[in-house]
């Protein structure tokens, strides 16, 4: 929240807290969270929560905007994401379901105003049957709360300049879930001179008096006390007036009108000192009624069973003496701690997971655990929105339980303790994203998208080992010179980026002073903290991943464990991607070798061609084009052999050679394709091919065209009108020896442009190919360019930007010279 005033910050926090509480109440959920966008827009950051603490649902303070998590999806799309239960969550967000395999429903809605999205609001409720949907009415209420919050935040920005970004280092506002109070407190003000005593409604309720009829007299309250305590009550005023102070007093208040039952409360007071308003004349105080909690505690202490209460975050809020005896640890040592953190034999994540499951699904559960050396205890957990009540009792050894090992009593080494839920999620999230990354560039982008938002870094650099030295392959962040000094450094250099790789041990540097002490003379720059992660795959050094932080960053034990685990995933993915890139480069080189190295320069026409390989997989395709100079003109050809494989490319090369041979000896267009058809069948490759062939007469303004199942050419006239040429079409090549290919005459006026292309340019899944052809026709008609080359690039601009191009694309453009050739 940067340079905002304290008042503006407090106003924003109040807005967020109020909205989170309203969202929980309106939806009947047990937890609600509000996330606001980060300054760099890479992530959304937890700003406020109500009910169950964020740690219960994974503890994610920062979530990458690109993450497949409902609240991030709501922020990205601006839509409500409603998941009724575990089944729908698993179907739509499988990664989240793996990380949180519990029965719960959720609803996430965007927070924004005026078409701008500031963040997202999410609520979570128990859905033990997997089908407890949030009603449409409640969803509307939730959206209304989010919209009102968005409007309020926009108004706050207009008044104060608040950018509405959330600092990842800021502590989120947390509000506990509404619950019945275990302690009641009534406030009073007792005038020691007049005897008048005014109190609030809670004070009246504690004394069993209707607030509407209370006459503000101390005697009226005294009449509700045990007769033996009335004198002590009156003495409170006398002592306070004489001594200026009031000690705590226990008083018994009559319950009901019979006078047979009494409950004990405590009275505390304060007399203002000299110089204060009403000094020496008033006793201001509170009457505390803790009878329910005190009675429960007394009853629990009498039991031999171990009883305890856990707060929503899993920490022990109460433990009776019997529990301490059963667990072998004083009850005082348990308070404020998680059982699985204090007791090594409960450190198995399965026990924490059982508690988490109980809280999230709001369904009771039980489990067995062995306290070394051989004492088995049965734990039962009973949830509520404000925590869990637990019970532990000794049991005999279960028949199916293995004999406990003596070593079970020893604490597990820190490195051996299995990862907690947040660690598991980050590993799953990054691992899943990396499986979809194919090239080294894609791996680097995934790492940046996942790591920077998750840990709050601003810089990321990836170096790989090549020829025994470090070489930068990726950098993101606003410091251009970040780690320039590491480029080209040999592995034996005394530098953090090389030593972490040769030792295999991550290096975490939390300040510039630490860096200078460990590595004197290294440029510090504008970065304050660094994490150097060694990337090692199959025991071989791959490279180093470096995270940089603009502000000093304290790396917690959890941070170090997660980053260490993720380094292995990054290394494996990067090594796989580098291998893919090398093999892909070889395949693409072969593909280019099979296509014309350059097109001939012709007197009557201009030509240019483009080829784009598919982005899926590394197999090469069978698309080809050619411009063939003949004795009686020039021939234009484009074709496509089915499939993406080495055999398809080999067949394409043979088919291209056959077409060139038939054209060179002067065959008519129809006979050229007939000959190519025979050749393909005789090759017995089991593949089909499409082809479009045009022969231009000398002068370049008259042509004869044939089609073998190929998309029709497009012709743009000098005036800009563009048509799909209506050519007679023959069957695909490779179908039948007797196939015939009729030819159609085509006029090419001076200044016209002819476009031949393969179906990869116009075919789109789920759309008729005619729609794609017409789209290309429109683009050709309206695209203006300075040259034929520029025109080809512009027509392929959309295809080049596509990251999921399933098919190869070939494009051959021909311009008839003469006329206004500058209109390209």
C-alpha cells in the first residue's frame, strides 16, 4: 500500500474486512477470502479473510494470475466460478483437487468497477455429499457484495490515489468466524457520590434484568446477588471512593426468581486519578461472566480422557491435564502449538491432513496413533466453524497395526519430514505446468510465471551449462543487467551461480551484506536478496535458476524446502526441452532442405513463399511449394502430403521431384498431376496428397490450373476485389491410377496477386474450411503492403502468433507484373 496515509490504509482494510464477513454470512460459508492484484499484475495477493485461516486451505498468500485455481480464473475472466463440491472441483480444476482432496464447495467472483478488475472474492463451504450447490440467490448476493466492494475501492482510489495494488509483504486482515461467546462482559459507570450506576444491555442481561426497566440504581443490581455477597458489593463503592482503586471481586448472581441457583461472575473496576475527568467520583468497570467456559473447563479436568480444543489454524487452544499425561507432555507446552509440530510421533502429514479434512468438510473423523514405544491412542475430532474439539483415549494395539519401531520415538530430521500442503501444491502446480511446456523457452516462461508470484520475487534468470561455462537463456524483470557478470563464467569460478551448481546445494542470500561477505567484489546492483537453485538432472549439471528480490527477503524453512524441491522439476523439464529443441532443429533443418532454397527470378511475374511448421510435436510435415521455369512459361505448384513424419517428408520430396520432372518435359497441367498420381501410387507409401498446379504462359497473364483435392487459389484483382477461383477439381493423388485432372483457364491481369496455400492456413477445429477460406480472401482483399514479401508476412501474422498450430502452413504468392504494382 506504499505511500498511502494511515487513514486511507485503515479505510481500505475496513472495507475488505467488512466485505469478507458479509460474504461469509450471505453465503453460509465457513471461510471467505479477498485477493487484490499485485503491482506487477503477475499475481493476486491475499488481502483479507474471514473464518477459517488461509493456512487451512493451503496458505497461499500469492497466486499466479495464470494458475488453474478458481479465484485466479475469476480474476482473469471476470466471471463467477461456482464449484458445487469435490466432484466438480476434480473435473474442472484437477490440480486443486489433488492438492485439496476434501469435500468442499467454493464460489469465486471478480471484484472490480468500470470494466477494471481489482481482485477476486472467494468463499468456501462444507459439501460432504459433493452436491451442496450455492443457490442462485446466494450467488447473486455474493456478486452484489463484490460489486459494492469494487465500487468502494474505486471511490477510495479517486479520493486518495490508492492504486488498489496489494503488497505481497503486507499482513492480510483476518476476521474470526462468528461464534457463540464463551465469555460475556457488561460495562458500567458507578457514580460514587450519588450511587447512580448506569450499565449497558449486556450488564443487565448478566444480572437478569430487562434493560428497558433498569432504574440505574446500584441497589437494584444488589438485589439480584446472593444475600452473602450484597455487603461486599456495597463495599466496592466505599473502598473505591476511599482508596481510589478497586480489586477484583467474585459475586454470585441469582438465576431465575427462585433464588435456589446462583452463578459466579467477576467485577473489575477503575477509579480515574487526579487530572482525569471525573477523578475520584466514578468507578468505571466491567462485570465478566465466564461461567460457561469455567464450568466446562472444570468438568473437562475431572475426566480421565484427554480433551482438547484446536483453533481453526490447528493450534491448541485448550488441553486438560489428562491429555498432557496421555501425550507425555505438560498441557502448558501444548498451548498455542500444533500437535504435529510438538510431538514427533504425530509429525506424519497424514495426521495434519485428517484435521484439515475435518475442518474443510465439517465432518467428524477419528484415527489411531502410537505414542512410543507401544501406547496406542484413539483420537476423535469434532468440527465447528470456529475450530475442533478433540478427544484422545488409550486403546489396545490394533490387530492390524505393525509393531512400533523403537526409532519411532526419535524426532525425524527436518529434511526427512514430509512436505506440508503448501509445498505439495507448489510442486504439483509447477510440475503440471511443466508437462505442457515443450521448448526451452516455454519451460523458462512457465518457471517465471509460477515462481515469481509464489515467492514474491521480481527478477528471474536461467543459466545453462554449455562448453563448461554458464550461458544465459532467459531473464525477466526490470533490472536489465541482473547477473550479467555470470555470463560465460566457467564452472570452477568462485561465484554463487557456479558453486551452487558444482556443490548441488541451493544458496540463499538474504542481504547485499551477506553477498559481499561471501563473494567480495561481486556487483550487487539493485537486488537485495537472491536464491540460487542448482539445476541437476540425472546427476548431470544442467544450469542454475536465480530468483532476485528488490527488497530484503527472509527465506523461511518452508521457502527453502519448496524451492529445493522445485529445482529438481525445473532441471528435468529444462533438460527434456533442450533435447527437444536439438532434435526439433535437426527436423526443421531437414524440412528446409527438402523445400526450394530460393525461388527463380522471373521476367513477367514476382513470387514469394513462406513455410511455417506446426507447433505441436517435432515431426516434420509434407507441405511443399515450388516455382518451376519451363521452356514455354513457368509453373506454380503447392501440395500437401498427409501426415507429420519422416515418411511423409520423404514422400513429399519424391512427389516434388516427380512434378518437376513432368513439368520440365512440357506436359500439360492435367498430365503433370496424372503423372504425379501414378508416381505416388507406385511408391506404395500408403499416403495421399493434395496439389494445386498452374502453368503460366509467357507474359504471365494467362494460366491453366488443375486441382487434386486441394483448397482453391485466391485471386486479388488490381482494383482490390478478391475472388476464390472456381476450378474444376480432381481426386486426391494416390487414390486411383485412372484419375483425371481437368484444367481450367485463368486470367491474371497486370497488377493482380495469386495466392496458393495449404489447408493449415485456413482450417480451424470445429469450423468449416470454407469459413477459413473466406477469411483469408477478406484478408488478402484488405491487407495493404509495400511489397509482396510484406504482404506474405502480414497474411501469416495471426498464424505466427498462435502457440497451438497443429498443422504446417505453406503459402505461395505470385504477382503479375504491369499496372499499379505498388498497390501490394
